């Protein structure tokens, strides 16, 4: 009887895992990849992370469109890939691009005053983890190093 119950339970679990909901760890609606260049390619109410500096220049290349907080861009195929960034959002929004996961390390902020960073190679920003940030008095290098994003809406 116990063997039969165990087999039934095992079969039920296996069937449930096969047809279950997708894992919550990677919500691909938060980050999607498109091709394009220039700030006009960035959809409204989004942060765009461009594969190349100067918003991909004159050639189409990858743009990762981010719509909300992301603790680990690696879960969305966008970790350590951005060379420039643009915030196409209402004036009340700001966003921080962080070197490390879960909003820690060097970071830059985009807002209504500074909407874009044409090169993440040399940008003025901040150091420290969320809640303990200090303004950096020297340039920080985030080219191909952005790992998390935090919005203030």
C-alpha cells in the first residue's frame, strides 16, 4: 500500500512539474531584447541598455529594454553587456545602473536632468550599496559591467 501511494505521489509530482507555471526567477517581461540604434529606438517608459557606445551609433545592434527593477540582469541575458544607456520615461522617474547584483557597487543615475550616458566607459556616479551610497569624485567605469537596475517611479 505504501509503495503504491509513493508511486502515485511521485507520478503526480512529475506531472505537476511538467505542466506547472514558469519559474518566477526570470520574468522576461522585465527585460526584452530588440535591435536598433539611437535614442528614438528606446520605447516610452523604459530604460534602454545599448550594446555599443553612443546608443549603438549608426548601426543596428542589441538593445535591452528594461521596464522595472532587476536584481540580476544575468537572469535575462543582459548582464555585463551595456556600453551606453538611455532613460525614456516621465520626468518624475529616475533609475540607477549598478555594477553588482542586488543594487551594490559603483553606479550611475539617470533622471530628468541626465537622461542618457553615451559611454559607460567613463561616467560620474556613486559607490556603495543601496542605502549607503557615496558620490564618487572620479569617473567610474561601467562599460560591459551593469548587473542590476533600480527604478524610482
